[in-house]
C-alpha cells in the first residue's frame, strides 16, 4: 500500500532586537562618591519588552570608574539597571552596555567626570 507523508511547515518569527540606554550622557563631580544610574531597555521590533535576558556592562576607558553589576537580567519591562561610580580623575568615560552574545547591539553612555 502507498503511504502519504504529510509535513507541516511552521513559520517562526525572528525578532529583531533594539537596546536603548539612558541617560546617553551624564556629568559627575569627582570626590563625592558620585554615582549615576544607567538604564538599559531591551525591546523587539514590535516594541515588546524582551525579558529574562542577560545585559552586560563594562567601562571602556582606562580613566573610568566602575559599573555594577557586570551583568543584570532584564525584567518584565525589558529593563536592567546599573550603577556607575566615578573614577578619581577628570576624563570622559564611556560605559558600554549590550545583550549577552550580541555585541553588535551595544550602546554607550558618555560620563563626564569633572
């Protein structure tokens, strides 16, 4: 007997991701435990939040201070929060944020340490 094979095609929607950071620039005075909160929001191309995704943060410039945590998980709103603490000398410092495994989506915050 002949057998008919039926296959089912499933279409999967591939989401494009967008990372937004705020503020884009910040200014901190040295010497007073100066800190600024950095917010990263991860959304897909339909504007929906992307949850439970590791977001990384790193200080790019040698004159920079520190950022904590190094990795945060995006919440129900697609948001992850970091705290940058100023270094000990005047400089413009870049802090890079990106979704884990997707460095091409990285965004930078410029922090002026004065």
